[in-house]
C-alpha cells in the first residue's frame, strides 16, 4: 500500500498544521437575535405611525374637499318611491269595543298630560315642516312682516342622495327670482324647482344636500306619510305650518268630515275638513296622533262657507303625484272633469265616467272628446270609477298615446266611440 503523505502547508512544508486564519472566510458570523428583533419592531412602529398620520391627513382632506367634490362631480340621484297603501277596513268594527271600556274620572292633571303628549307629537312632526319663501326683485325678505311675506308651508318628502326634496304650493313662484327654504332650526338655504304640476298647484322644491350643515340635519327629518283613508269624523287632528297666516304655528282640533271630495283634472281628490280656524291663504299639514301626515292644507280649495276652517287634501290622493314629481317626471294630463254615471241616477246612461267638462286647449279637446261622452275603457282597462280612470292615467308618460273608448248619445241612442289621445302635462 502506498504510504499517505502528510498534508502540506501553504509553503509546501510537510507535517505542519493549517493555520485557522487561512480559512477565515469559512467561519460563521454569530448575530445578536435580540438586536435584530428590536430593529424589526422599530421598523413596524415607524410604518404604523406613518400609516396613522397618512390616514388622519386623508380624512381631513376628504372632509374639506367633499362639499366641493359633491358639487363638481354629483352622483346619480336615487329614485324616490312612495310606499303603496294597504286597503283598510273603514267600518265601525275598527272602533274599540266600548263595552270593554271602564269608566274613568279625568282631572286637570290628565288634561295636562294629554296636552303635553300632543305637543310632543307636534314638535317631532314639525321637524319635517318648512317655510318656502319666494323672493321677487331686490327686496329684503328677511325684513318682511309675517302677514305680507310671499311664503307657503312645505313638507320634507324625501332624500334622493343628492337633494332634499320639499313638497309645497306653487303660488309663491309668480314673479319670483329666488326661492329660499327655512328649516325647523331657523336656518335658510336657497332652493330650486325640481318639477311642478299646475293641475293642483303643487311642486317639488330641491335643496342641495351639500349646502345643509350637520347641525341642521340633527334638527330636521323626513315626513312620515300616513293614510287619509283611515281618518274618520271625530278623530283628533293637529295642524302645523302656516294655516293661520304665519309660519311655525300649531293648532289642535278634530276632523269634522272625511267624506268630501274635490273634482279636479282627470280625477277626484278626497278632502279632510276640520273644526280648526284658518286664514284664507293658509297652508300646512294635518297630522294624526301618531305624528303621520294625513293631509296637505290648501285653503284655496275651500268654498265660501268653509273657507274659515282648515281644509286639506287627503294625503292618500296625492301620493302618486308626489312620487312622480319627486323623480322629476310630469304628472300625466288629459283634461277631463267628470263623475261616475252611477252618481247621476239617470236611466239609460251607460256605466262609466261621464264627461262633465273638457278643459280648454287640453289633449282631450284636441282628440275630440266632448261634454256628455261616457268613458268606459282606457288603455284596454274597463273604467267604472274616477279612481280607476285616474289610476290608469298615472301609469302613462307625458307624450305617450292612450286609447280611450266610450259611448256618445246620438239620435238613435248611444253609439261606440274611441279616441287616441296624446298625454300631456300641465306645468
């Protein structure tokens, strides 16, 4: 066997050990783990601190720029939907069973409690009531006295995401250059007309949400709409707004009648009459004891005998109009004023809606509809009442065509007639 040769050193000398320093590149470096952990924690804390500072700066910048951004880049408005009402049984069976009532003795403390409870309801509901002010020329409307100010009451109906929408009369718009809305907290903001309908003389007014301060939002609310169909004679009524000629008023009384109706363009509108005194040009709302709006006051619709008592449209008859106007859509208009033939109580008249008058320059007149015609069908649906006719018409769009069928009396009796009517609007 060959003998193993001893390892040689760098100089080739046998038998000598290799020096450790010659291979120092192979040595491990022992690092301090505690020092490394501290550095990582410092880096993490620094990054977290920078993140917090950045977040705070971003929030402040966004809050400051949001009103400007909302005005420059407004988003899409949300569609306003007024909930449909459920049919209610309006019979006397709804009344509480008086046989189960126990006799109670009431004193002055009970009256105080009742008055306080009603005031609380009125105060809460009043957050949705505003004053709509029409400004003409250069006059200072802030100095006008309450009895000659060009203003009406309005009701906050909806928030479409971009605007706060208010429902009120159009009577303030004559010769008006600016519109201001005063909220329940006393602040005033400029508004614009979103859509109006002169058939009843109401409009939706819009206030940019970005212009309303947070402190005002805390003092106002969107109205809760009730059902005027459930209101009966003798029910308690609270009136708010400007029913007595000045804004911010409140009054208490009872419903004197809920059966009267007003014949208007293309339909009839239920009325609520109260025993509460009113100004001739009074406006405002009627609420029930739950704080729900059940009527919109408009003293202009009152007859001479009832002009001094608060009268308003039942809210149920206005909901479809409110929804259309809130979404910027025109209220469909044909221009017929009529009544149901069953109300005439005359023999030989076909069932349907009797055309009592046709509005001048209306779509109905242009189509050839005449007084005395009987409308029996609209858009393929049988018509036996004004409410049915009105419901069909509300589903149409301004500018669209609708076919009306009916009968007209001739020398030999009633004959079939039909009309293609272009639906219009009365703005």
